[in-house]
C-alpha cells in the first residue's frame, strides 16, 4: 500500500508542476495582391508544363518588422504559414527543405550564394514528399526543429526539387504586399539547384505575407495588456473602456501597476491587486480591467489609447515588449449621406474604404461628386467586411444626383476594386439612384479585372454599372470571382 501511495503522489506532483507554453501567431504583410504567375518563395511553380525542377529562395524580415509584429528576442518559432491564393498543387510531391537564420542583413543581394546562406541558417523543416492543399488559404509548415529568434534580421530560406512538365496542376500563387521592398527576397530556379540566388524576374521578387507562430521567452515577473475588450465596433455616445491584463511570466502575479493615456493625456494609475496564475496553470492567468466608464465619443472623431503595465509584483518587468497596448478608438460611421470628391466628406473611395473598417451605425450612402477624379485613388480600392452592415442597414456607393459621367479607372495587375470578405455593399451606377447608368469602372491593365470578389465576399450588389477591362488572361475576367 505504501508503494502505491508513493506512486500516486509522484504522479500528482508531475501533473501539478506541468505548465503548457502558450503560443502566439502574428502576421507580417497585410496586402491582398497575387502575382501573375508565381513567387520565388515559399514554393515556386510557374505552370503545369514548366520544365523548372529546382528552386532556391531566401526572404528576410527586419528587426523593426519583428518588433512591430510583437515577436520578442528569445521567442521560439514553431510554425510558419503562407497564404495560397489559388487551388493548384503538385501531381508528384516535391522534395522540400526550409532553413532559418538570425542575421544583420539590411537587404538581400542577387549575388547571394547558397553556400553563404548555409553558414548563417539552420535546417528547420524537411519533407521529401511535400504537397499543398488543392484549395486556397493559409498553408502551414510545422517546424521539425523549432527556431530561436535571437534578434536582428530574421531570414527564411527554401530549397525544393520537383518534377517539371506535368508535375503540378498549374501555377502556384501566394499573397503578397506591394509596399515591401523587393530587396527583401531573392531566388533562382532551373533544372539543377542554383548556386547563386540571382533571379531577376520582377513578378517573382515579391516577399509573400507570412504568419509566424512562436512561444514567448518566459521571464519570472512579466505582465502585459493583451488586448482591447471595449469599445469595439461601437456607435458615438458614452462607452466604457476595458482591456485584458495577462500574466506572461513564470511567476504568479499578485499586484501590478496599470498606466494609461487617452489622447496623450496621462490618466490616474490603477494599482491592481489580486492573483493571476501563470499561463497554462490551473488558475486564471488574465482578467478584464475597466479603465474608465461612460467616456464620451463623438461620431467620426477618434481617440488614441495607450495602456501599459509596470512593476509586476513590485519588481522590474524584464520583458517589456508585451507590456503595452496601442489602440485607435473611433466610433462607427453614423447613418446618413456622405459625399466623395474634392470638396466632399471624403476625398477618395480609398478614404471611404478606410473609414468603413470602423463599421457603420445604420444605412450609409456615399455619393461621388461630379468633380471626382480617380487619379487620387490608391489601387486596388479594397473594401473589407463592414461591421454593422446587414440586409436592412447596408452601404451604397453611387454618383451624386447631378452627375452625368463618373469614371473610376486606372491600371492594376489584379483589380481596380477588391471586395474582400465584403458583405451588404451596393455599387449603384445611377445618379442619385435614379435613371440610367453614369458610372464606369475600368482597368486598362492586360492582366487585371475591373472588380474582384475574394475571400467569400457575398450579399453584395452591382447594378447599372459599366465594367471594362483589357484583360487577356484566361484565368481572370472583367468581373472576377475568386474563393
């Protein structure tokens, strides 16, 4: 009986000492563009009949980008993901390797050799029979060997051999962000693995968007503000401001200071005291903090919020990268009619799309002025999902009642207007919503659509609009529907 009791106590001790490490996933790159053919990274494939059978690439993320994404020095990276924007994959699986490195690079030169990459990078993933899902969406690489980020530039290199002609169902596309410097990616391909990453095809030299999953380096006393709880997607009026306080450390926390500013004005410090268990412990490791109640918000006006922790357990927090939350608190747009143009409420439809990210509080109409000129737009004009829009309180974009001809035109490789997860948006080409069409949306690029529906955009309406495109691609169109 004594031996059984000893075993039970040992088992309970093992259980009580276990702490699961929480993993965090962040994304770098917010653009929604897709290349015409493919990218050098992470998986290059030009077409079903391409004779290319060997590819190498390297991409980099600066220390500033890593810090902005919230990835601290000492983090252990366990998984990366890239967003595939078409359904093609391999007929014959490929032999694939991934390497990661901590470097001091500020740019990647087309003289970079694979031999030099191997001196700074470590092998973190290998699969001799890699295939990709035959769908769009984020593709995961769970690392065989987790990688520790020690600071500086983070680099990710890939090496792949594959069957050429007939080895895939078609080209493979990856989502990217156009504002990322092209010097942050290099690659090369051929029928043998290239020794130098000297590829110069502009369409391939786009760094793909990435999601990185990591485990934070845990320090004993480490508290932080994890996220904003309230107000989110709210209308003008009085609102409570609430945030979530979290214990990121390996010690329990019994008290911590919560500091905050509203529009740059310091507010009274909250001296919180209770008990937060460690992340993965058996107790509660986070709690909601009310910073203030009934704060007045005027429709259309934003307030900047900064909240941070200090002195967890009365000691210096040795990991400050997860202490602070910054948020822009802006009420959703009030119901009504707004003008778009040089003398309007909004100078451009790009401004409208940015405003709609905060949502709407009722039915909203945007009327395009006769003096509107589409040269002010940043293409593509991207509309996301609109909080507050539904079948009864939607959003309408149309020419103003005195307009005789409105043209939204330009040249873009993908589209002029993107409806990305957008719901209950109507584009009505009639002046003031009456009469004949006076609105034309035109893409003069030979590869792009006039308007594109992506990521399950639905319940949207296009009516009395003339769409034009010079698209010569069999895989696209004037009005293009993707997944």
